[in-house]
C-alpha cells in the first residue's frame, strides 16, 4: 500500500501541472520564472523545452516545493533524457534534497542508476534521517516488481482524472521488472558497493531491509548476488527470523518456501535465535501458518525441540491444530519443560489442541516449578486477565472447555501449592461463576 500511494502520487503530479501549481502557491518563496518554466517542462517530459530553458539560464538545481531539485524530480519521474541534458548543464548529481536525499536515492530503473553513477553520484552517501545508502533506500521503498493489478490501478486513476497516458511511458520510466531489480543490484556492485556492509541506524543490510519489507523476490536476487543471510541487524534479528514473524505477508507459501531454501542454501542457520531467543520454527508456530511450519520442518537439521523464549519449544507457541499435529509428527516433545517447568499443556487453550496433546501423551498431572497444576496456573492467569479487561465472558470462553477436558482427563481439582491457592478458591475470587460451577460439580472443595 505504501508503494502504491507513493507511486500514484508521482504519476498524478507528473501528469498534472495544475495540481503542482496550486500547491506551489502555498509557499512564500516561489521559483524564479525561468526555473518554474523548467519545472513545468520536466513535469510534461518536454525535452526540447527543458533544453531551451536550461541553456537560457534556468537552473536544474533549483529547489521546488516538494524539497527536491528540478533535476531530482526528473529522476523521480524517470525522464532519463532530460536528466542527461541537465547533467551536461551543471546539474548537481550529489545535491541533497530537503529530506536529505540525493538523486541516486530517488532513482528507480537501472538505466537511471547507471547514468547517475557514471556521472559521479556517490553510492555510499547516506540519508540524514536513517542513514540509508542509495541502494538501501531503493531496497526499502522502490525495489518492487509492479504487478498487473497495480498497473491497472495506475491507468484507471489517470483515466479518472481526465488525463491521457500510455502504459509504455511507465514501463520505460518507473515500473520495475525482476530483470530491473537484478540489474540495479549488479550496477551498484560494479561501483564497488558491498551489499554486506552497512552503517545505517538499524544496521540493516539490503537483505535485511528486503526481509523487513516482505520482498521475497528481492531477497532471492540479493542472495544470488552474494548477500550473507547470517548477518543480524542492530536488534539481533537475521532474515529468517524476520520473515517467519510475518502474520500478514503478501507472499504466498510457495514464495516463502523458495526464499527459505535460498537462505539455507546460502548458509542461514535454520535454528538461529532472534532478539527474543526464538527460532524461525517458534516464530512460525506463533503465526500459526501450517504450510510455513511444514516448510521449516522439512529443512535438514532443524531441531524441533530447540529451547526458545523462556525455554519453551514450538508446541507452546500455537493453538492451531494443524501446526500442533505437524510439530508432534516431527518429534516435538508434548512434555517438554520450560525454564519454569511449564509444559505445552499449560500454554495452549484451544480444546482440539488440548485433546490432541493429551492423546499424544501429555501429562495432565504435571506441576511447574512453583508446584502449580495446569488448572491452578490457568485460573491464576484468568484472574490476572480479568484485572486488565474485566471481561468475564471472554475469559470464560477462553478457558472453560479446556478445564472440562483436563478435569475429564483426571486432573486433581483440589490440588494447589498451598491451602489458600486451590482451584476453587481461585475461581471464586472474580468470581468466575461457570468455573465455580464446573469445579463444584467435579468435587472441588
């Protein structure tokens, strides 16, 4: 969505000078008349007029209301012939915009990147805000293959504004293909740019930025170009950790499988720990996508009982039946003990998953390190949740069926770490009327 909004803004302003002129009048220091005329010529992609005005004294380096120079706006619009002309006429290739960007930070197509670099653009210069290099900025905001749906959206938007434009002009100036992404990375590398070095504020290499932005195709391109998948950002996350935490990825499961394969083949550790001490498998279990969990389980060397956050294994992290089933089939221990001797049965609440774990050998009588049973611990959690939300119905619905199942499985309804912390006493504190009724019916005292 971010890319679409940005792109549509460029398209509409590029084609409609009226909108720019209205915005322009809001500023107290307008452009000199000849510079304003040059700006208009750039917006209309009128090379002959732009050439005439530049040679007559209009400045390619004049700053327009959006904070960019006129030449930078030509770069954004992809008007490469105008940019060539301006570079021959004192256009400053390393001029910094009001937002701290150079023309190279704004370039889209590989031809524009190459032109600017060949004319002295600095591939190592960094933005003032987040310290991104031009290639890092491109990976963050621009390096996106334009889909047919997005192309249609642009053309429909243009038509709705009563404007005229051909698809070809966008194909040639701003819409990107996979080949464009490959070529742009190669061009920067040919100018001695190391894609495994960074000094931005988050210590994110282009590969890490691509992972953060959910750009799986770009990730594969960077890996093929030599990007290291073992490098971590400032927070301590590697690309695998980042992509396995996505709950709303725009990429399909096949794309996920392809990028995981590329990362692992390039040396990524399938059992690496992120900033929260979670493995990719634990992260994927939290998200609850069975296909992605299956992809990870198929990787040679994965440790299904690796201790993650709090010493838990992946079974603690999910209430999705298909995920739990896949983990157990791969050897996940249903009685795995965390740092405080909790087991997965303490954590899960989905009735189907609870039943499945019990049938798979989960010990309903297990006590944690403070001698709490599953029933006592969950009732304490329910009480704490009530203090926050005061929503008895929601909390009751979350736990009632589980309590029925573990009571039927034989858990001791009177067992507590001390006489003042029994299941019935805990249930009466809110009170949870349905919990109380269930416990009393089951012999709790």
